[in-house]
């Protein structure tokens, strides 16, 4: 039995779809859900829904019965709660006899020294905890989702251009569906224990290059404006983000500007047996209509 946590979220849903597309029978897939009212779609696909909350160790222990491989999708709770929640999942997995746990970490140059500081350190803490607990593990070091580009670049890219204080920093943005597919490979094949994979596009791009790609796709010139942090936070708040979320996203922009996501390492081709979808093709799906 494979269990996917975060199954009502973007990455969890996409991973379950990838597993089903690979022909894994729905009754061999379990989904951890904390709010049963969100489980109708999963149930309609024949997925076993198991109720559990990262906050409640006992709920996790019963949810993990019979599970061989467990995908721990990092929590979306307040940052300060995330590591404790992940420890609950890992401890419950160990006590329940889970054979192998796969964790979605984050690919940055150095999680502990990032200018994002406390925002991302929980990934390093979770990864270290997994390494020392003596339970076979795999780390999927995900880069930033390509799906975040429209959210962080400004609401009116086609009219007003891209607006983000990301300097010339480069990021190997990768679509969620491609990350899900790579995770599904690890969940359904052998030989991944104690491995750490970089789940990123093969080429990192700057926002100036993203503006050029969208210009090519739309046939109109899209400018890249390197706004200042205060204006950027105001822009995000105007888009509907809370002050806290806007400040959080602006710290991502700062880390991009500092080159913290820039890498030419990627294990996606090795896992998928093909190159990942190009950013241009992904953006064409959004802006090419
Ligand atoms: N690489 C990137 O660019 C990037 C971007 C955004 C986020 N992330 C990280 O990657 C994770 C997955 O991304 P996503 O887009 O799939 O996020 P998402 O759509 O917000 O999904 C988060 C999932 O975690 C579940 N969850 C949260 N707290 C929980 C708890 N206490 N107990 C059990 N389940 C809990 C949520 O359940 P509910 O539906 O009940 O809330 C949801 O299913 C995020 O949580 C975040 O840590 C990465």
C-alpha cells in the first residue's frame, strides 16, 4: 500500500493522478486527509481515504496501518509548527511499520544559511531527522513550482509586465505535474533508499528570460520590472494576499535574487526517462490562449 499525505493539496492530488496513470490500482493507494468533507473526489476514484492530522500522532498511527511506502508532503501549517508535525508523521510511520518514507524537501543552495532563514530551515531539520531515525527514506528536493510564476509575478503580466524584486537570479522552475510524476516513479520502483534527488528543470531562468519567453508566446513585448520590496509587498496585498503572506513571498523573491535556487543539477530526466516539459511549453499553456 502506498500512502500519500497532503492528498487534498496541489502536489498530493497530482501525485495520486500520476500513480493512477501508471496503472497502480486505486485500492493500493491510500490518501491521508484531515477533513473528510474534502475527500469526495478521492473516494470517487476508489482511493482509500484515511483520516489523520499531522498534529495528532494517534490519528496518524492508525492511518498508516498496512502502509509500505509513505509520501510525506511538507505541511502548509504555520512555519513554526511544521517540523513538529513532520516528526509526528515520521514517528508514527516508524511505529506503524512503514517500510520507506519519501519526503518533499526544498532545493536551495543552503537551507540553513538562506536569507529566508527560519522560513525554510524546517526542511533541513526534517531531512536530518529522517536520516537519523533509521527508517529507509528518500529526499525529493523540489525547486519552486513553475505554477508559482503567475502568482508571484504580478496579476496583470500581459498588460503591465512582470513585477518582482528578483534581480537577475535564476530558478529552475518546474511544473507541479512533473514533480508529481517524479515522485510517482520513486513510489513505484525500487532502489531509491537513502537517495536525495534534485527535482528541478534542467535550465534555470531569470525573470528577464521569463519575460522574453512570454513575449515570444504572446507576440507582445512583456517587460520585467525589478520593483522594490515595499512596492512588491503592496502589490501582493492588492492581489489579495495577507500582509504576512506578502512578506513571506517577498523573501522568496530575495532568495531568487541572491541566486539561492540557481542550480544546473536535476535528477528528473533520470527518474522520468525523458526530459521534463520545457518552461516555454508550460507557459504557453497559460499565456498562449
Ligand atoms: N516548491 C514550491 O514552489 C512550493 C510552493 C508552495 C508550497 N510548497 C510546499 O509544498 C507543500 C505542498 O504544496 P501544495 O501546493 O500541494 O500545497 P497545498 O495545496 O497547500 O496542500 C497542502 C496539503 O497539506 C495538507 N495539510 C496541511 N496541514 C495538515 C495537517 N496538519 N495534517 C494533515 N494534512 C495537512 C493540506 O490539507 P487541507 O486540504 O486540509 O488543508 C493539503 O492537502 C506545501 O505544503 C508547502 O510546504 C512548495
